[in-house]
């Protein structure tokens, strides 16, 4: 709810490889009970934006992976491209 009031929000998932971080964040579309944090958060945000009157919103989201000191944007067009 704080994000809807203008505060920045961050979810930081840190754990060993293969422990389920990506599944927790992304989940699967079907069944809907297994959607991850990201699709659930987006649904909540966009529902709130639709209900708001006389308010402007700017939404920026990033989904970064840091692995072996390489950073990749998992929402970018090329998820294999490394960021500086």
C-alpha cells in the first residue's frame, strides 16, 4: 500500500542457486494460485490505478539478476545481455 502512496518498493531475493527465488517472483500463470509476487503486485497496482481519480501515476519496474558478478535485466528485450 505504501507504493500506492508514493514510496519506493523493493523486493530483494537472495539465496543459493536452485532454491526457488525465480519461481517465487514469477510463478506460473495457470493455475492462478501459483502466480508469483511480481504478477500479483502488478495486478494490485494496476487495479489501484484504475480506481484512483484525479491522480497521475508513474510506474517503473526492474527485475535484475546478479549472478557471478554479472548483472542482467530480466524484463529487458535481451535477457542474456549483461548490464554495465
